[in-house]
């Protein structure tokens, strides 16, 4: 029986064609800059995001950390969302490894900051305070594609206040597909953008940090220091090239499946379903307290994996088909009936 795994879009497995691309990849020593497939991936990623250069990292967590370390010196500060991945879910790497102080602020409901509150959080030029150096956004945030008109405002704000802008764009292509724009219509406003290849795009591992040539050169040095300098990793880069070439337009299918799932679950009285118009491939569902664990077990017995807890994130991806969504809906209905 096929497992239907809705816990995350990180659970995808490389397709047969992606595996063939990996098997055929030309390789070399990337630390020496001699892996032709990694070089091609970095060039392709930079071109697609409209940046001068890119560096291939083992994970999105590391590519975000490379950006923070490259923009901020020891004792500096980055302003970040209270629930942002770069603050809450990356092990405190900026503080532990970079001596960079986070200044977390609450996101608004649409995943943006109130820029007046950001302005109030920027530290004065006084040696009592850390130096505010960087503002970090996330797109998508909890599956929400941020509004397009927010980016030029934030860019102008950052320039006015002497801040660099980094985007955790792990799912930036989901955002671009949702907004029906070229990805550069989003990335152009940021100094650096991190892109995850192993989520909705379906590669088994890897991320890209894209930015200007000088910043990426610094990031490459930090990557080596963090142990991210890989050798004949062109086999991984080949999967990334395939993902960027073949798996972007099909993200709309994942969004359609999420919408289908949300629409059906909203009709079950016992559930509280969160699915905003800007949502992409994530549905958030709050279940009754008495069903915590029991619903998960019921679904697992039928080959369906969902996250633990009461407020559950269900994520669609390229390994999920329409018939899988129909099956999930059927078994959740049967449980609550």
C-alpha cells in the first residue's frame, strides 16, 4: 500500500528521470570549483533569480545561515519574524555560530511586518546596543504567498534605514506560481535569497543562496568553515538542475490539491480549517482535543501520515495525486462520522 505522507513537502523522493540525471552527472571537486554540474546549477539558479552569483549548500538551514553570517558581523543584529524559520527552527545557529543577535517581531496575519514596528526595533547608533544590520523575510510563510506590493515598500524602507534584506525563499517558486509572476518579480527586491531545492521542487537534498558576487564569495568561505564544502557533489546538483527545469510549473497542481483538501475538510463540523486566499500548498487543521493521537493512528492504519498534535499542518507535494487527496478526505470523514 502506498503511503500518503502529508507531514511536509520535504518527504518527496526523486523520480526515475531525476535519478537518471543524477547517475549521468559529470563531477569534480567542488571545493576547488571544479565540479561542472554544481557550477552549472549555481549559474542557473543565479540567472533564474536575477542575481550575479549563487552557492550550493547542503540545506536551506545552512544557506540561510550563510546569508546571516555574510551580512552581519559579530555583535550585529538581524530583525526577523517570531515564527520565522531563520529564528525559530534553525537551532539558534546565528547566535551560536555567528554571535549575531536576533530581534524577533510578530508577523502580521499575511506574513508581513508592520514596518513602523520594525522601525521602532532598529537600534540607535550607540555602543549600548547591537548594530541593526539585516531584515529577514520569509516567502512563503506558513504556506502564504506574501502580497507583491509589500516588497518595494520593504526595499525602500530597508535602504532608508541602512539595512540589508534577506529572503528565506525556501518556497519562493510556490509564491511566484501563486501570484502568477516571474520569480524575479519577487527576488529583485532582496540582497540575498535562499531557495530550497528539496521541498516542493522535489530534489533529495540541497539549497541555493543567491546574491551579488561579493556576498556569495563571502558565503562560500563561511560554507567551508561550516563543513558545507562538498567534493564530487554534482550527483546532487544534477537533481537540483532537474528540479529547476521540470518541477516549477507543476507546483500549481500541489496548490490545487491543497485547495481541494481544504474545501472538503471545511465541511466537517468538528474541524477548524485555515486556508486563506493566498495559501499555496499548506492546509492547517485544528482537531478536537479528544481526537489528538487517535485521528493520527486511524489514518496511519490506512497508510496516511499526518503530523502529531492538535493544530496540524497538511502539505501537498509532487508525490501526492488527486486520488490520494480523495482517500485522505474519505478516511477523515469516516473517523468523524
